[in-house]
C-alpha cells in the first residue's frame, strides 16, 4: 500500500501551472454527480490529463473509498491492462483466476473514483473493462480521458477545446510557463493566437521565450505558420490518433521546437522515445549513446531538451520523462533514421543487464536499493521484456527470471506469472536460466494459492536444477548448488502452505546436509534455512526453531538483508504465540510490519497484522486486537483473496479472536473492527505499529 498518501486513494500531484478551465471543471463536476462514466475528449496537448487530475482532486472528498489514478500510456497492448488498473488501486492481485475477477471483487463494495488517463490507444479494451467494472461495482465512478469516447452505455462526454486564444487564460499560461509578465497587445498575445490556445504548444513556446525572448518567438512562428501546412516541417505522416487531421497546429508547434533544437538534441529526442516510463541520466546514457552522442555530449543535449520543455524536469528522484505526444513525435523521427530496432534492442539489453545486476545484489547490503530500483523502472522493464519476447525469447527468459521474485514480493504476481509463462513457452533454453525461471514461477503460484500447478512446476524446477548442476557442472557432482537449494526451498514452501511441515523439513534438510557452505554464502542457502525454521515451528520444536531463527536474524542484520529478516520476525512472532508469550510475539510482529511496509509488500503487511492482532487478543487487549484485525482485513482485501497464512496461525487467530469478542462484547468488537476496516489503511497500520503505551 502507499504509506505516504494523505487520504484514501492515490492521485499524482497537480501541475502547478494549471490555468483557467473553470467552466470545464464545473461541467465535469456536474457530470460526475449524475453519471458513472465521464470521458474527457480532445486532441493531443489540449490539456485532458491536467484537467482530469484537477477534477479528480476536487471530487475526491465525495468518494469514501478514494480517488485512484491509472496512467495507461505505458501499455502497448491490452494484455496487462487489468493488471495495471489493479496495481493502481492497490490490489496486489494475488488471485489465480480470471484477471478481472479479483478487480471486480476489490471494487464491488466500494464507493470510489477511478481515473483512466490516455485511453485512446486502448479504447475498445478499456470500454469492455469499464462496462464490466461498472456492472460489478455499483459504487464505482469512472473518469476517463482520450481522443474519442469509449462508447459505453450511459457515458457522458465532455469535449475539451483549447483555451480561448485571445483570452486571459492562454496568456496567463504562457506567462507562468515563461516566468515573464506579458500584455495581450504585445508579442505574447500574438503567440497565443498563432498557437490557437493549445496548452502544450504554449508551453513549448514559453521555453523558447526564456531562451530567445517573446518578439523572436513571435517572428519565428509568423514565418513558419504563414507557410502552407505541407511546408511547415518535414515529417513522415503519422497515425491519425496522434496527429488528427483537424488539428495540425500542435504538430506544427512540436515540429518548430524540433527545428530549433540542436542536431544532438534532435537525435537524443528520437532515441529517448523508446522509454515508456520515467528514466534517469544513467539509463538515457546507456540506451542513447552512439555516433556523435557520447558520454561527454549527451548530458548537454539532455539539458537542452529540458530547457525546451521537450523533456520534463527531473523529479525528486532524478527521473525525467516525456509527454506521450512528444514521445510519439520523437518515435516517428527515430523510425525515419532507421534506428528504431537498434535503439529498442539497446534499451532491452540495458534493462536486461539492470535486472541481472540487481539479482546478484539481492543477497546483501544492496538488496533494498535494488528492490526499489526494479520498482522505479518497472514500466521499462516490462517494455524490454515485451521486446525480447518478440526478438530473443532466451534473453526474455533471463530478464523475467531475474526480476520475477521481486515483482511477486511487490504484489505484481499476475505480471510475474504472465511473463514467466510466456518466456518459458517461447524459449528453448535449458540450464541455469530455465531453472531460475521455474523457481520464480513456482513461488508465484504458491503465493497465489495454486498448490496443484505449483507442485508440477516445483518438480520441473528440481529436474532442471539436477540437469544443470549434475550434468553441465561435473565438478559439483554430489554437492547441490544454489539451483538445487532453491528448488528444495520451493518444495518446502509448498509443503508448509499445504500443512506438511515434516515434508518441508525433510526436503530442505536433505539438500542442506549435502551442500557446501553456510547460510550467509548465498540467497538460496538462506531461503532453505528459513524454510527449515518454519518447518521446525510447524513440528512443535519451538525452542530449536526460535534459536535458529534468532541466529539467522543476527546474520541478516550483518548482511543488511531485509526480505528474509521480515520473514524471520513473522516466525518469531508465531513462536512467541505458541509458547504463550504474547508480548514477545507482538514485538516481533511490529518488527515484521516495519520491514514489510518498507518493502511495499501488502501480503506481508496483512500477515503481520493478523499475528499482531492475535498477540493483542491473547494478551487480553480486545479493543486494540479488534482495531488491528479490522486494518488487517482491509489489507487482505487489497490482495484480492481471503485471509490465509500458515495453518498454525489461522487456528490461533480464530481462538483468540473469539476470546477478544467475548471480553469486550460482540457489539463493541464489531464497531471497532468496522471502523478500522473502513478507515485509511495507512492510519490503521500506523496505530498498529505504536507500542502499547503510545497514543
């Protein structure tokens, strides 16, 4: 879940340069009050996104379950449309069934506003999805933007025109963007008229005003726009959805900005078009250098594009991006240079390399840093994967095998599963890459509760690991390596989740006894030791389980390893409960929650809240137990599946929840539970993390 969101829901920050649109805002506000689907239409660059964002912020308070934003521009096709929407509403999508089922279930009882931005390239699949969601969720309202209506029954369309060219709003937008004072009678007023009040065109002009002055910009526009449309700039025809025939002014304005850019800036603009999400300087350098663009010249060219408003300035994390309309223009020029395939391949290779480097850093002090890097570059990792699935399935298998575990930890199980299954089907590669991908797929299936398919994949993983380590690597014969260790950890995890702790203990014990090295030597060894600790707990060997867990936790602290450490805190909390020490259990549960919140793992947060609620109930604190349990239910709903966990915890949770209900009375318990369930999950998690004496 997004712990930093100040209110329920998630909307991006508004553009501080928003100007005017008072009438249109009123239209949208009135339409949202009466219609469940409102679509803002208009040509590219007219300001649909910023208007929808302003309208969503204004309307958010009307929706008890929040306003949620989905940017559809990263998608090339509809295969991951539902997964993207699910992620945008904090549904971790752990469900194994049809993609829309979990999303419908997530929204069914909520009153919320869902914003789908930039639907034009997915109009038909968006229409089908919206129709299904509206039918399943009576309290849902959808605000969409696109260049044409969705065509769904009951849709209310708000057509957005440019700002009045001779009006005050267009001049005010130009003034704010340029940082200068203008009068309507001067050159700035003429610029607004020449550019027909189109916000994006005015922003591009404002960037040139900062560099050249208003008079020079007016004169250049006059010379250019007085020419016949066919002579305004040299550009191959593009698709109608990007350059509508009824509106060539924006195309001309972008072409004018392109002509004013230096040659290296134009080349960089074209090459940057392969990025579908935010990018940083390091990624831009890796993908775009070549010929005159090198490590010395690229930063200057990038600064020039930022000054020209072609590239948006870096955010707090140093990431830049291009608007989709400007990116599409650059893609056309890239195609014209004949570099599209080359740069796309370079982009895919870069992100494949990033994934591989990150996987090697999972075990150690850089784990959290890499985990966040994968999250920040998620869109372009997906873009690279899609490219490699078409051009090099073996490389695709390598990429997805490197990042799928992190995606699953983050709650992107459907994307991880989709990518793994496609790559495994298309690639004929054998050995380490395939074994690793099978392991990641098995973990994903276990987390989705698909024990049957997980069992089949677990067996395939074990066979592939044996093939690799005992056939390809003869010197390792008799000593299982990391692939066999991970295959055993997967089999043990599956056994644990299906109530067979002895089987888990035997399978990991067998390979650990035969393997060389200790738990600190690799992530696979550490995972096997973790499974053995949980198996000992399930077998009732609590003292041994606790001692091993504490030793492993100390090791994780030394390694600065986060994922295993949070799992160990969960096990120690469970052990505390089983030993009748709820205070100790609560302390470990809170430590687990701190870790899982840092990882953004909603399933882990849900599990941690359950064990904390159980500990509080066991300690006789029924009111806090009800509050934490209600928050836990909210997090469970965000995963798209009912409460689950290890069998031992489920029994304890039911037992002590009944005790808490009896202690404070059923009505009081239900009131507190429902209040927490319907409140802000982040607030409930903050309350849960406070110690017993804190307020």
